[in-house]
């Protein structure tokens, strides 16, 4: 089975993820339907790939860790896809979290292995670093807007009308909160791309999808935390200062990962 065939589900889930993310911005139902349709295509391609592997090996492909991860991603996709037909309106925003998670798991199962001395001068490394730098920049921006929102909202509630923040930002407070929300979404998107690119890069140039160094583990925790932030905003509908405090917590975690934790040297 060639490499391109095994990467098809990941490509389809990537398109689905992009569509779901765009839907978070514009709430356009056509975009949401595109995301759901490509999720279905990704899910269907997973099933086909699983059946082909089963026929090829004469048994269900569940003997290795990568086989189990692939099966786990397929089960997660089955659960979401099935329930999305029953509870479409209630669950559809979950696609912005489930689709990249399934894509992330599939990335760990793709057999990229090649001999090369050009470890760092390649597309996947640049995509990994570039995406994470963009996500860090967006996290900094979202934390600045969160601080402005928290202080302005606090001063307004305390009726400190002479406050610098009230005088400068009270009229655009909802806009600032929206900027914080959208920059958080973009940070999550680029974190997703960066981690997936990291998995592919380490598989191609190191020979392992996961190297278990502290930075890679902490990046994964940061990605999960930002998924949690989006969950609270989208599903739990948390707004205002509570949401901004979560944004600041994420920025502190990102600061630790970026400045205080380093990768090993290969």
C-alpha cells in the first residue's frame, strides 16, 4: 500500500478542519456543511483503508501501536459522525475540535521513513516552526486583548469612569472580546498544524512519529488546553472575564513552553 493512499484520510480531515474553523468565524451554514461532508469523506476513506488492510493481512490490523492509534481515531470519528446526525445543531461545533484531533492521530500512523542528512532544511520542519511561531504571536495578541478587556470591564463595573482603559476602550469592548476569541481560534489552528507537521517531520527525518521530549509533550498539553478554551467558549458559551482569564492561563502556559523548555539536539 503506497504512502499517498494512507495519507488521503488525513488530507480529507484537514479540509474538514479548515471548513469547521472558518465556520467558527462566519457561522455560514454552507461552510459548516462542507466541513461535515469532508468529515464524512475522511471517515469513509478510513473505513475503506481499514478493510483493505484487513484483507491484505488476513486479520484486523490491530497488532501494532500505529494500528491501534488508527483504529482509535476511526472510533472517535464514528462516534462524532453518528451523533452529528442525531444532534446536528448541538454537536456541529465539536467538529472544529474532533476533526483536527482525528487528523492528529492519523498523522502518527503514516509510515514516513527516509534516509537523509538534511534534517532541518525541509518543508515539514519549516511548516512546524512557522506554524508554531504564528500561534505564539496570536497567543501574545490574544493575551493583550484579554488584559485590556479584563481591566476595562472591571473598571466599568466599579464605575471608575476616569480610568485610562475605560476612556480608551469602553466603546469597543465587545469588539476587543471578539478579537480575543478569533485570535484564540487562529492560535489553536496553527498549533494543530505545527504539531501535525512535527509528527510528520520526526517520522521522516528521525524515524519516529513521537520522540517523547519534554517540549513535544508540553506542546501537546498546550494544544489540548486551547481545545478546552474553545470548548468552553463554543459549547459552554462562556464569555466575558471568565473567558479572558482562560486566555491568560493559556498564554502563561505558552510562555513556559516557548521560553523555558527546549528540544533535544539530534
